[in-house]
């Protein structure tokens, strides 16, 4: 059997992968969607002048990880951490208890 024939047998439709309830792809898509929703909720809570410069990077080990390429905005986010955590926890209870702000060279585009 040639390599191209082997590859064709391994190729699966995305819908087939999505139908696998316990598969990794549905969990990954759900996590990405949740992070996107959290990013939008954060953006709604921030001053319109700084919101475009901040992204939710991840939620891990009880920490909401934010990134910004602008150091003064990072400082402001750290100062506003208690308010942001309290506000966002109303919609996302128990997801995180801390805020971790990281200064990054660039931001990924919003989805």
C-alpha cells in the first residue's frame, strides 16, 4: 500500500471527529469557545482605550492569564485585578481566583 493510500484511509471528516463525544477535538473547541467568551467579557469590563490591547491567554491552575504588549496597561490590569476578578467570577464562578498579567511582544488577533 502506498503512502498516499495510507493517508487517505486515515483522513476523517471533521463532522466524524465532532461526533466522538469523548474525543479531544470537541473538548478543545469547547475550551477555545469558553476562552473567547471570557475574552469578550473582559473586553466589556475594560476601559475602551485599553481593551484592544488586552487578551485572555488562558485559564490554568486557578489563574486567569492575560497578555498585553503595553507595560503600563499591564500595571493598570494588576491594580484592577480585584475588581476584574470579582466582576468576571459572577459569570464564571470557580474558574479562577487570581489574575496573572504577562507582557508580550504582540497580541494574537481577536477571533
